[in-house]
C-alpha cells in the first residue's frame, strides 16, 4: 500500500489543528505515521500553513499520494509547482538555477497576495468593529436620554405633588378666614 500525505487532527472540539504527515494508507487517521512535514491551522484568518517544501516534494517523487485537502494545501504553498519545475529541469527545458529563480518569484508573488488579503481582512474587521461601536454609542445615548427624561418626569411629578400638598393647606387656611367674614357679616345684621 503506498504512503499517503494526509492530515492528522489535533486540537479540542470545535478548534481543529492539523499536522501534515506521511502515513501508511492503512493506518488510522490519528494513528502511527512515518514523518511529519508540516502543520495546518484553519482557525486563523487566513489559515496558517507551515510545510517543509523540500520534504514534501521528495515524498511526492517517491510516490506518496496526497489526499484532496492536502493536495490543495500543497498547491497553495507551491509544493506541486516546485515538483513541476523539477520535472522541467529533468527534461532539460531549463536549468536548476532558473527553476529556483522562478520558484522564488512565485513565492514572493504569493506572499504579496496573502499579505494584501490579510490586510483587507484586518481593515474589514476594524471597520466592522468601528460600526458596531458607533451603533452601541447611539443605543447608549438613546438609553441615557430616556433615563434622563424619566428622571426629569419623576422630579416634575414630585414637585407637582409637593405643590398640590401645599395648595390645600393654603386653601384650608383661607377658608376659615372666609367663614369668619361671613359670620361677622351675619352678626352685623
């Protein structure tokens, strides 16, 4: 059975982390392996991938078959492109130095794309955070205005209640005086 290049899962539930390993095709997913050639963390933005490119190329040349996911990862990191360039060197299409220059140019271009993508993700996240903070500030302002209005209404109601209590006392004091004047007018008659 040929060797397979596949992922070996680590990490907790809901937070996967993978090792890229060379294993016998009959071995279980997280079982015994021949060699570890890299890691893959899909939880970061963009995903963090570390691969020993030369080791992966040598195993592919020996006949190791990558799984679909690992094939995509190796293609993303340039392992398959390097194997392709080595094939061109073997056929005599160009020299090994030219192949290294082409590969270095490809790696630099890929790194620039990744940097631009991560910067755009960071700016998008910063913009989203600023929008959320602005929306929260508006909500907090509306809440504070509502609380201030309730407090002012409560104070006004309290003042009116106190004024209402004071008014009947004054009216009550005025009422006996009015009775006395009516009594005096009655006795005068």
